C-alpha cells in the first residue's frame, strides 16, 4: 500500500510563478543562453542529515569538505544564472510565462519541481516542503495525493513519472560531466583559499551559496584547444554586453538597493576583461582536447 505521505502529483502550466530566480545549468547550457542569463559560479554548501542515497548522489556530483562537527558537508561548484534583480527569472516573458518552455529550456527547469541534488527516494519530503512555499502554493501545481488531471509524480517507490525521471537523470548527468570537465580543476584552485579549514566554510551560507564569476572554469576550458578558447572569448563578449545592459538599467532606475549588485557586476566585468586579454594574447596552442570540444559543442564534431 502506498503511503499518502509519499504520493504527490504535479501539473505545470508554465505560469512562471515558481520561477523566482534563474536556474542552475550545465556550463554548455549557460553558453547556449549566454545572451539571456548572466552566468556565475555558485559555490554551494550543503549540510544537515541527508539519507545515504543522497550522500552517494552528492559524492558523485560535488566535493566533500571536512566539517568541525563531523557532519557530512558537501561543497558544490555549480553554474547558475545570477539572480541580479532578486525578482524573477530573466527568461520570463512580459505575461509571466517562460520564453524557453517550448524551446529547449535548461534541464534543471525540465526537472522542476524535483531536486536533482536529492535522491529519488527522498523527493516526497522535498515536494511536501515546496508545496508550502509561496511560489508553488500560488501556482497550485503540486498536490498531495492523486488529483484529477494531475499526473502522479512520486509514490512510495520514488519517482514514477518516466518523463520527469528522465529529466532528472539528464540534469544529474550534465552536472557530473561539468565536474569531470572543469569542476575538479576549479576545486583544486579554489579549495586552498575558500576551504583551508572547516571554519572557513562558515563564509558560505548553510544550504546556500556564494556567487563568483565563471573565470576559473573558463580558464580551464579555454586551455583545452584553440576552438575552446575562441568559444570562451565569444562567451565573455556576450556576457560583458549583458552585464553592461543590466548596469545601465540599474543606473536608470536609480535605486540604492541596486548598488551592491552593480558593484559586484562591475567587478566581474573587470575580471572578464583581464581573462579575455590573456586568452587573445598567446600564440596557437598545440593542444586539441576533442572530448572537451564535443562536450562544449565546438569544432569539427564528426572527427
């Protein structure tokens, strides 16, 4: 018999009410949507008492960092659209609906309202909490139990909707590939400065994140080949234009509350300018990492 506490149904109407912030994405996805989102490197810190399955999942996608209390602490290096206005996702149209809903939206969005960083068997408690969140409550898209015209999403066995299970696994696979292609390298770069000891983890909000520019990830990818480097320069140019447009809009609004955001984005622009100068200066590289080129979607993919 299926536990009522594990049975949830979901129906999305693309109303945009739950899109309070830009989504997490893979790095190839942020490259694809480079003129819609401002990408950032989100350094997450997950604590608490997750199930063994969730710990195993996070071991696959993230990094363990020692914690003073002995609890399991996972640090995730994830690509995310920067929440520069704190209001809604920039992919939303004027009518509040998602402009990407029918046009290959990010895999994270396809998995909503599930959490790819939580094991399948622990999704019902996540849905129970999200059902009470203001955005999902207003959308009225999550129902406890079964409801007419609402596909059943989870039961006592976990996720039973095949399409959502596939979306969830696609997003997890993209996060694992990000970790392989650049995440391990960036962690080696950042760990000595950000996580020299357990106390330093307190700078990252518990079960939250800090935002950094994507410079370390881009530097690693650009070193793979000339094609990857050229694509990174193209991305930097697109992001710089997007950031400048956001700053101009903020200056026009003239709100004091926007100043921390514009200050941060100006700092990111400066770091991108420095990286761009370094990328266009060197001579052609002898390295040709075809695996990374295929992952990023550049070069002669049929060779």
